[in-house]
C-alpha cells in the first residue's frame, strides 16, 4: 500500500448493527480507530431484513458514529458480515483433464475445475451463490495440494465449499447498503469473519471451530488447512436463554430477565451456593440464583449438543487441534466455556480472542465487535495480497461476490 487506507467493517446482526473503522497503515498494521453499534429495533430478523427503513436507519447511525469517533470522512473500502437462517453450505468436488502437451496446470485450469465443481450444486430457483471456497486440490498420484498452479498433472480434482442464500435476502441486504450510501460493499459469510478475527493461521490450518452465539441464531464454522469445511446455523441464541428465564421464573418481563441473565446468570449451577437469592424489587419477592442457573444450564446443554452434532457431521472431530472458539454476545454467559469443554470433550474450548489488530482496546476485547473486526481484517488482508483492485489471479480472487 502506498498510502494508509480507511476501511469499514459492518456486521448486520439480528439484534444490532455494528460498524468499525480501521486504518490500514503502509507498514501493514491495521489500527482500529472507531467503532459503534446501533439497535436495528426489529428491522432485521434472523439475518433477514424485514423493515428497510429501520435497518437503513441503524446502519446510518452505526456508520456515522464510528466515522465520527475515528475522525474520518471518507472510506477506501468496506465489507459486510452477513448470515441468516436460510444460509446453507455444501461441499462439492469435480475433476478435469489437463489437455496441454506439457501437462502444466495453469490459473485457467484451476479456475475451470473450481467452477465445474461448484456448478455441481443443485440450486433452488431463488438461491444465489455467495462464496465458492477452494478447499483442496488433487492430481493423480498426489493429494491435498493447496495451490496446483504450475504443478504438473494429467488431471486436476478440486474440492470446494459453496455458501448459498436466497437471492432476495442478499438483494435486500445490498439494497439496504445502497440506501445507506454504502456503494460497492462486498459480503462475507459471518463464520468466515469470526474465524478471521479469532483464529490464528495455525489454528485454522490445524483444525478449528468458531461458534458465534448471537441473539436469535448460532453460527458455526469448521476450518481445516485454512479453508472452511463445514458450516451450519442453529436456531438458538442468547434470546432463548432470556426467554426461558422469563417463562419459567416470571421475573417481571423480558427486559428484566435479560438484565438478570447478564448480571447473575451462569451456565454452571454448581458454581452458585444453594442459599443465594436475588431480590426482584418490582415483584417484591426473591428468586433462587441456582434455580436460574439450572434454567440457563438446560438451554446451554441443548445448544452445545447441537454444536457437537454439527462438528460430528463435519467428520472432523478428531482434527480440531486448534480448538473451539466461542464468540458473540451469547458466549458471555459465565462458565459457558467450561460446560462446552465438558460436552464437546476432545477439542479445547476457549472464549474467542481477537488478534492481529491494534487500536481501541475496549473494542478489541468486546465480543460484540468480533464479527465486524473480522470482516475488516479480511478486507485488509485481501487488499494487501491483491492490491486495491482485487484481481482474479490469486487464490483469494475466487472469494469475490457473485451477484
Ligand atoms: N453478559 C452476557 N451474558 C449472557 N448473554 C449475553 C451477555 N451479553 C449479551 N448477551 C446475549 O448476547 C446476545 C446478542 O449477541 P450478539 O450481539 O452477538 O447478537 P447479534 O450479532 O445481534 O445476533 P445474530 O448473530 O443472531 O445475528 C443477546 O441475546 C444477549 O442476551
Ligand atoms: Mg452476530
């Protein structure tokens, strides 16, 4: 980079919109200089926009506030983390014959086999491909090649993961960005943004899982050899924990239950002395803190068993040497990593910690910003690898948006 670039990362979550501003220095350092969040007030549900005005208002608020905090007025690039209940992933593979005399594999060969493999997906009429992620290549007699360009082979096989979502869902996200004056944004599937934020290169090479416990949904990504091998969405998030408390213990409404969860909640009832009680001032009574923990524990066990089933479905449970990293607001429930460790067993479980960024410590350490930080970090990495105008030459060029 010849000049510092001002970058924006946006996370469109179910409960809020988060914006972070980063300056990519000429040295390659990425400084977080501004951040803000805005409540979408129900404008986004399960990753889908259901009120354009509320959504664009929240985007505008978050972006303007973060720009102001960073003291910036213009942007050189932006990327948006997206996910939702209808996002799906599938692993595909296909092979081609290398027809040239010298059998040297070219960039065009690599792109052709990736394209052909991805085309094997039977899309529903309204579905659009968001990403085609190259996982691994094989040639006859040599397997697990990261980049086959310039190698010699008679045939080339590619394994690729595609992420698809309904076209209208993505179209309306793009429309909201456009209405907010954010032209030219490209979209990144949120588990990839989480991974970028909290996994080291070695983690994702050696096998690692990110579990983003959001408000309504939990998203999960399983990474191996630096690529996404499995992803899933589970329809449980922090909101379900709060709702369970209110339904079973009648704490005085959802907002009271939410506050009690955040202040007194834990996923491990054994950590709470049985005699400890919490005063419900407005209700004029007390409630046992251990009983609250039992309710939260039951929901956490349900969620973590679903996470375990998804890791099992990936077929990679014995390959997760880089650990399971919990992110998102829901991961703030005390003792959740310990319970997760008990349930998931083999892989090490940790609270995801953002690395490789500089700047505002209170933003870098706040899990609510993890996705937005990851998305801006991914953008900076692409800019450094391929320059401001991303070409199709590098392997990463394949990650571009396709609509
Ligand atoms: N200290 C805490 N303890 C337990 N849960 C918490 C805590 N702080 C926040 N949460 C929960 O985190 C959830 C919000 O998480 P987050 O901000 O990551 O969601 P989101 O990104 O808006 O939603 P999604 O990822 O589903 O689109 C809320 O349900 C909230 O109850
Ligand atoms: Mg989120």
